[in-house]
C-alpha cells in the first residue's frame, strides 16, 4: 500500500488538523449558503415554519435525486469533522489511556459527536429554508444529510489517516519530490472519487439496462453528443487532463517493477486499462454517463502522464535519486522549471476557461435587457443557485475545479520566481487577482444571454483560485534541504 500511496510520518499532526478544521468550516459555510440562496427571506412565524418542516417531512413526494443530493453535500462535512476531532484528540487520549476497548469507545464517542454536529447544522439549514419562498423545508432532507455525514465518518475510519498523512506531506514535506509524490497520490484518489460521485449505486440489472436505453452508456465512440462543438471539446480536454495525473501516479507506483523503464507496449496497455477504469466505475452509478469517448481521451491523457513522469521527476530529483531507472535521456530533461512556463500555461488556461464560460457567445446588446439582468442581479445577488439538486452541485463543483486549476498554475509560477520580493508580492496579490478574475468571468456570463451570473459562482471561482494558488505555491517551492 505504501508503494501506491507513499507517506512520510510527521512528528505532529498540526498541519492536517488545521487543514481539516478549515475545510470543515468551509464546507459548513457552503452548506448554509447553498441551502439559503438567494437569501430572499419572508416574514413568517416560527410555528408556521416548524409545521411546514414536519408536513414536508411526511409527504409522499420525494425524488431520488433530492435524496442523493442531500447525501452527497454532507459526505465531506462528516469526513472533515471526524478527521478534525480524531487528530485533535488523538495525542491527548493516548497520554491518558490505552487499550483496544478504550480506543473503540473513543471512536464511538467521536462518531456520535460528529453526527450530532452534522445533524444540528442540517436542521438549522432546513429550518432557515422555511422562510424562503423558493425552498421547501423537510425533515427528510435532514435525515439524508445525516446519512451523508455517516458515510463521511465511515470513509475517515477506513482511509482518513492515510489521506491526512498525504496532506501533511504535501504541505510540510522537506523534499520537493516527496511533496510531488503525495500530491500525485491525492490527485489519483480524487480522480477515482470523482468517477463514482454522487455514489448513487444501482445494483439491479434492470436499472442498468434502463440506463442503457436512456443513452447513458455509450459503447460506440463519438455518438453521445455532437462533435465539433465547444461542449464536446471541453469534455474531451477535461478527460485528457484528468488522465495525466493518473498516468504520472501509475508510472511512479510501478517504477519498482520496471527498473529499466516501461516499454511502448506496457505504456499502451496501462493507458487503456486506467483510461477505461473511470468509465467502467460510472456504469453502476445513477446519473453518470459511461462514455467510450471519454475513455479514449482519458487513456490518451494517462499515456501522456506515463511519458512525462520521468521528465517531471528528473527536474525535481537529484542525480542518483531517480525512481525511473538510469535512462540518461531522462536526466537531461527538465519540465516546467521556469516561472514563465507556468504563467504562459496559466494565460492559455484562463483564455480557454473564459471561452467555456461564455459559450455560445450570444451576448446581450439591447440596453433594456441588460438593465433587467443587472436589476435582477442587484435585487438577488445569489439567484444563480435556486435549488440544491445534483445538477447544481456538479455545476458549482466544476466551476470550483476549473478555478483551482488556474490558481495552481499561477501558484506554480510564483514558486519558481527567483526574486524573493516578487514571490512575496505574488503571495499578497493573489487574493485581489482572484476576485478580479472571478469578476471578469461572471461579468461575461451576465452579458451572455443563456448564462446566469451571481454571487455563488463569483465566490466559488475566487475561492478556488486562491486555494489552488496557495496549495501550488507550497507544494512546488524548492526543497528545504538538499539531498
């Protein structure tokens, strides 16, 4: 297991505790914002709101999509909360007690505290929806959110400490190559988790056949949607890009098996296997489309990752330290070592992101229409999220991932700046730059007739850019000590 996801045990867990604590706070705030947007509260009596909450909780109409959406949105909350409580109390508990029975009691206690906290937050969010005319408060939503938190707790007890160690390695690793190793492992884990989200598993063969008849299982490539469109191009590029870190992870994980390097046939076989894996995992997931087209582009991305991995690690490892054999060509290759390379990639990425956000470029030119859209935005700044369904969650999460990518490229470039004063300036300039970039993206969507601009998208994109920049700046900074 350590070959697949290598970690370096840290002397303390303060870094992971901080990350988990801030992540818990961020997810809690996001849950409140998504639940209460667009914040157009109406004056109603508390008794009427509570009555609505109970009646809606016993009503017969309750869609599967709503249930799954409420589960998915609280899985991260349960995971981060239990992780924070676990690591925060682990050292104190070990100093004062020992034994398997005590450890089990501690786990049960922390699980109960996490579920109570998650349930209380869910109840608060649902009660607040009683004052919103566009929302329906329901106890069933609270139960679904509690179920999601339980899934997050179980996930933590299964693999949380390993993931926390990887996070610590990324942020506190003494060597650049060890931080890159941990980051690649986390990315591979995230790729697999994304493939099976929203975890709405279907086991009935009849349901899988129905999914096939609805066109959600594409066996023949390039038939699920029209080609030569911007949406198709985005899907292909996204699949390709997601495959690259998976290929880098596979090359690093199998380096001990192929000391002299991978042959071309091995690269092709590994690329096909890993490229098709995410789509195979999506076959029994309700709401996801298993596409052979995406599998092809993911496989190409995996192959690119397998090829670029030696050059990547050669640029960050000392001579004699390489995990990829003794190929002399590898030691001469350098990859993304200049800050200008990173900033150029960030500029190209930003242009492509803008094109994707403003497609199909049907901009409003009529002054009255523009005035109407501006008035709507001013009267309800968070109207871009009206429901908390699965589609909304995926749209918000996709915007967040796209913005993290731009921030990561900017952070990588900032970490490679040779002048310390420039690195310091970049550190403090990223927040206003993130807000400015998000403002430009949302302004374009405000002018585009088929798009919706609002505060949720603005905050999501600005936060994603800042997070990606901060993580990349720490991860790609030069090693603290030389080998």
